[in-house]
C-alpha cells in the first residue's frame, strides 16, 4: 500500500517525477514562434461531497469536543445536536464518538503531532462512493469499518442531508470563480513556485467539519479536505484559501531551495516556506482580479493575521521586499531565494 506522506515531512516521489519530467521535457531553447501553447485541458480540481469522508470528519470533530481538548479548528463549533434522537440512536452515535475519542481524541489531524492513521482513513474513504451506498472494507482496519457502518445509519438520518447541502452549495458558489480566475491564478502560482500543478485534478473533499487550522488540510499525494462551514472559507477569501491549499501540492521545489539556502547561509528558515505560500497566493489572486476588485481585496494572510506569531513577522518583511521583487520580475528565482534567506535575522 502506498504510504501517504505529510507535506512538511517528506517529498512525494510522484511530484519529484512530475517535476523532473517537466524539466527534462522542456526544450533547451525555443523561439517565440516555436513556443508551444501549454493549455491545460484537465480541470484544476475534482470536487466531492463524500458521505464517508464527511462522517469520518464529523466523528473526529465530536471526539475532540468529547475529550475537552478541541484544536483551534473546533473552538467555536457546538457539538452536533441530539435533539429529537431516540435513546437507541443516541447511544449508537455516542458509541462511535467514544471510539474516536479513545483512539484519536488527543491527536491532531494534521501538523507535527498529526496522526497518520486519521489521514490514511481519510484518503481511503475518499475512494468510497460519494453517496455512502456501501463501504468497501478493503484497506480499512476492521474496527474502523464496524464503527463507521454503525455510525453511518445515524449520521445519514440526522445530519448528512444538511451537511451535504452545505457542501454542494459551497462547491456551486466557487465553480464560476474556479472557471474564470482559476487558470490564470494557477499559471501565476506555478510559475512563481517553479513547479507544475499536479497532472491530475487535485481531489478536494468538501466536508461540513474539518478540524484543522483554517478548517482545511492538504496531504500528498494531492488531497485537500476543505470545510464548507468554515467562517473564513467562503466567497473570494475561501477561493484564495483553496489555492493556498493547492499550493502545498507543488511546493517541494521552493521548500527544498529555501532549506538548501538556509544550510549555506547558516540560517534557520523554519516555516518561511509556508508564509511564502500564503503570501504568493494572496499577491497573485489580487493581480488576476478585475481592476475594480483589486483595491478592496485584502489577502488571507493579512485579513486573518497569519503573519503575526513567532517568526512570521520576520518572514513577512522578507516576503514584502525580496520575494515581492521576484514576483515583480525584478530578480530571478535563485536570487530571490538567496535574498529572502539573507534578509532573515
Ligand atoms: Zn498551508
């Protein structure tokens, strides 16, 4: 079974291959007349509202509340209401939440203390039928299959219709934007990060609950899980966050370049790469907006004070100067990587 990897821990072989293939395939010298028109014919994203992924995320959400140690992603969310439930249904649901609380309640879904099994289950469930008609137990731990099948009856009866509607509404709300702005934004971001967008559309599981910072997470091979209910995940700012998440799928080149430059200059580059991803999607989204919308647009990183903690104010300074010079075509990629690292204290 293919081991799924965290985006900050290791580099996906799939993406390395895609990058190398693109570099090797590129002619060493092309004239303007010869330059091929690289028009992407496959969609950027593959959106789903999947019953099983939603159930898994809902159970994890309830488990975090049950153990009383909610991550920041659930701070303001109330537990699913049990009003109107029969005693038997409530007991059946509670048993599933208790299982998740016992096994995953103190885990992070993502991050340095993340739980690999949570993500492997999430990835496996994304391959199950969206409507939840059946659950293929292959590659899932038997005890998880039993818990999900038992909880599925209750989830479908009380909450899934509303959650599915929320997800479908979110997908519909972004479709036109993805069509009109998506290709230009994707083209700019892949050029900036020196790495192509994944060949296949990025799978996006839209869920009512996603317990993670920003109510969204992305793992490799490319798979984004994105909350339709997250307060910052709506409209244009949610569209920006979607592309930030996507950029985790083609960030290896810039991450490796920063790490290598950090070693050369004996600087701790920390998670500068992550601040750089936020900054880049914000700048490029503003650029592809109609002129009338640019002035009033505040990128996600500024709007939600992403650059305010730890070393991030220092990252913000080098991004606004040296990285911005690169985004303005004043310096090349190698010079930009050198300069942003040199600019760190
Ligand atoms: Zn991120």
